[in-house]
C-alpha cells in the first residue's frame, strides 16, 4: 500500500525536534508533500475546496461551505506550542485528562510507536504541509502492552491523529509492521475520510481518527423515551441508510439524499407500513472504494452494503448530509435515532465483528489492526498466516481478551452514546471460535455479551453461521438471551410456497415457532427471527421471477452469490408482459408475506419488498450504488393501492392479534391442525385454526401450494361467532385484504392454486 507519510522521518533540513527528558518523548515538526487529506499546521489559511476538505460541523452549527482567507496566529517553526507528559494507560483512545488530552493504544509486539497529529481546520499553501510527530519512549510511555501519552495545548476538536508502528519484520511469525503507514486508532470515536459518498476525485483518501470535546451533550429532549418494545412484538424492517433515500425519486433535497437525515424524512412511510424496528445494514465507518484500490474483476463496483469495517466505534461519516464530515455524522445519527424512537421505532444495528476491511496477505489494505498487532487482532494458522472463516480474507480474533474487550467496549459505546436498541451480528459463528479457529461450546465473548449490564436491555441477534461451515441454527450458544436469524425458516417456507413436495410438515413447524430448534431451556419462540428475504440473496420479487442468479454485473463470472435459492420464476425467467404470470407472481409474494406475518417468532422483511423491488436476478448486489439497490419511491407510489396496501394491512393485523405473537410455544389448546395427510409427500395443502380463548376470536388459515383448486371444509366458528374472510391472495386489491372482513356463511371454500386465505371469527 502507498504510504500515507512518505517522508515522515525527520530530516535535518526539513524539521526541528525537541528532546524532552522529563517524558522521554522525541517531538518533531516535519514537512513533506502529503496527501491532501493530511492537512497539517500552517501559518496562514486559504480558501478551502469543500469537495476535498471537510466543512466542520459542531453539533448544530454548520460552518460555511468554504473558509474565507484570513490570517492565522503565526506558529514559529522553532516552537512546539504543546506540552507532553507520560499519560495514562486507561481509557484506550483519546480522552480528556486533568493535564490535557490522553492518547492510549494497545500493541503487544510493537517496538516503536509514534503519535501523529494534524490540525484539521488549517491548511498549508503549495501543499507544503507540517506534521507533529511524538515518538513514545517505551520506558516512560508504555504500561504493559498499552502505549500512552498526554498532550497539553491541543484544541478540543478539529485535530486528526493516527499512529505509526514499528516492530518485528518476521512475516513468517505473523507480524506485518510497516512504519511508513499512519494507522487509524481502533478506539477512535470519530473517523475522518472523504466527505461525499462515492466521490471519485478522492478515491485514495486516508482514514484518520478525530475527536470532539467541546460540543455540548446531545439533547435527547424532555419527553424522550426508549421504545422498549418486547421482543415478541417486533416487526423488523431490514434497510440500508444510504439506499433508502439515495435515489432522486425520494424527492428530497439532494443534500440529504442517502443520509441519516433522509431516513428521518421517510419515517411516515415506515409508520404507514407498520413496522416498529429497523435493522440497519452496517453504519460503522467503511471505505466504499475498497474494491478499486488495484485492478481486479470487482474494480468497477462501489461497496454500498458496508460489510467491511474500518473502525468499530465511529459512525459512517459519509452518511452525514451535505458532506458534513464525522462530527455532523455523529450528530445526525443521534437525530435519526431520536426521531425513530419518538415514532415508536427501535434501531437495531447490523454489526460486523467477524472480519475487517484489511483483506488478506495477497492484497492487503492496511489501515489499522493489521499494522498495530496482526498476531493479536487476527486468527492465524500454524504457519502464522491469516485464517479465513469470513470469506473476506481475514478473521477477527474475537475471543482473544484484548479483542473481546474491544468488541464489548464498542457495543457499549453504541448503546450509551447513540441509544441503539440492539445488534444483529454478521457471521456470528466466527464469534464462537477460539483463537486458533476451533469451535467453542461456551465462547467467552458470546457469554460476556449476554451477561453485560449495559447490553442487558438490547436485542442481540446472531447470524448463526460462517463461511468456514460452522452452522449453528438452533444451537447457537445463547444463555437464553441470544436470538437467531432462522435460516431453516427461510428455506422451508420458500420450498413449501413454491410447491416442493414433502414440505408440509416442515412448513407447519416453522410457522408455529420452530419448536424443534428453540424449545430448549428458557428459549422462546421470539428467539427465532423469521425471514424469507434478507439483503443478501434474491429480493422477494426476484424470488418469484428468477430460477437462477444473474450476477454477471459483479465481475466474477457468476461464481459469487448463493446457488441454493429455492426460487421459482412462475413460468418465465425475468421480466415479461404476461398478465397471468404477473398475477401469479403477485399472488406468491402475498403468500410469502402472509406466512411470515402469521408465524410465531419475530418477522423480518427487506426494504423494498413492500412494492416488489427487483435487482434483476442479482442475488449478491453488494457493489452496486444504483437503482439495483436504491429504494424506488416512484414504484412504491404505483403499487401503493396494491402490493403495498396488502403488506401494510397484514403487518397491522399481526399487531392487533396477540395469538400471532405468543411468548411461549404453542400447545394443543392453541392450534388445531385440520390435517390427516401429513405423511403424503404429494400433499401441498395445509389448513389450521389458531384459537383465541377469551372472546373466541379464532383465526383460520389455509395455504394451497398446488397448481389446482382445493375445496376445503371450513370448521364451525366458535360459539355465537361467525367467520369473516379477511384475506384471499387470489383476489385483486382491495378484495385481497378486507380489514373488517367479508361475511362467510358456507361450509366449503374453493382455495385457488398457489393462494392462501385467512378467516377471522367475530360476533
């Protein structure tokens, strides 16, 4: 990788240094032609190009888009206007102390550590930049494996910082030190990089830590409360912050499209849909241009999903509006969380602790952990080479005590600083592996998360598999706290609804809460997060429109993405102007949604499925910052009275019927299965009644996955009640969902092919 500081070492003709015997520090002020993102101390400020330099936001105060020329106080090159002392080993990161700002960072194997500082709000003419470097003395600035220094005289904000590490050059022993690279502090709470998402003029920017100790605490408001929604009442909406409003069809101010503030503007849509929790694709700082660092088959793509973490504490700065930078991102994320909470919507973060952005040894992208202490932060094999259980080139050493503490500190930070309500852990089976990759029955990290006091109010959800084959659906170590993405639910529901043979029993098991997986110890039905569709894989529309993945646009010749989609194109691959096929596809999407919303457990749907978003058969669209992933608000409007209406009504029906969200597993008193044909693999029809004890408000459901009509006998309604047809997915809107119900007085119902019905008993 190209060095951030090609001329960092002090030269006799370009720097002055001061030896401070009281602290053991060597302090230098060096000049070099650095990247435009590493702006150092200057005696004079010039006009700043807002594309290349951050416009500083200080919690509600937006600076001008450009800074007018003005004289700055002259800092003579011969003076060092800062004071240094040994500092403290705790806390890690940057913190305020009585004597100034304390910097502390872990490295067990480093032999040399240099703190690099630069003032963010000053720039130099002719790219002749100055930099402060502080060489830490291991005899005075190291406590065990923590390197630290206290700096007095720094501004309370507006400073970028990083570290240069040197150490053993023994590749064969797992070390990857390179003293020319300035590295990001793993504990940096804010990260500065490029300002605007996808800014092609600034692809090679570097990412450095920054801080803010001068802003007032965020005002959450006098009437603010956390939603604290019980787990069994959740309806989760998986979404991407940028993709939600990035498209011009969002009809928002271009300055806030794709931002945290953009989400706020669209909260009315979420409320109309009826969901009460959003699960955000990663919002930790990541580099969207990571695929374009060198020529490769993916170098045309932009990382829009964000599963490639640079730092575990800092919010994605380019989700701030107007290119506002890291401080604005922090503020606006809090504003978004506050607005969602005030609307009764919880915020769950999709977090990636299984790997980082730093890739593999073949094409390394050294930004932080790798250059700080590769042997501690990553799993290595017996030959000291990177293990890869993540499919992304490296695997974080999650159960090493130092890394475990990092992850716990990160999670607590998001709860205390940003008030998030929970976390979904990507490839969480990695977190169940020992430092050598061996699966653990009682992983220390998983237990610590479950038992942590700060995290006790949080929803914690595992994606219980990894790319090394550790599949733990139903057996994830849980301490009766962890919920799981139920991958077996996804597969079994897909297979039954599309008409596979022999799936009726599995379908019944899944919609009734997956007791075969979760009825153990004190686990509950809501520990199953049920989903048919998620961000990776087909969208709901594509699930009923494509038999095969179409991933050529990804540049990997179709090798990427899952091959086992259990999809059915309803008779034609892709788009077609055939009314019968399109009606069948619409019916199937409604069947899937009905099944999801009447299932015991926690339902999760994907952003865009409420109108039938298509990715044109791409089932791994992580690298397309286009309409392939962007929410299409125009299409939503065209489907508002059709598919959107059905989806919204069905979600609200779930909210209003407690027997669809039990906190215990179903008993024979809760459900009657109208079935005596369980063992026939050719049978693809299932009917059952859910019982409501207090008022006899039973619900009758029937699912027909045959390609022919099935005439079914409807059981008698509870005493003094009558059946009302609420749902028939074979009917066109608005007859497909009638909230008040249509009176049904017969005993037979002819259920159409590939359709489902819901009857409700009422007086």
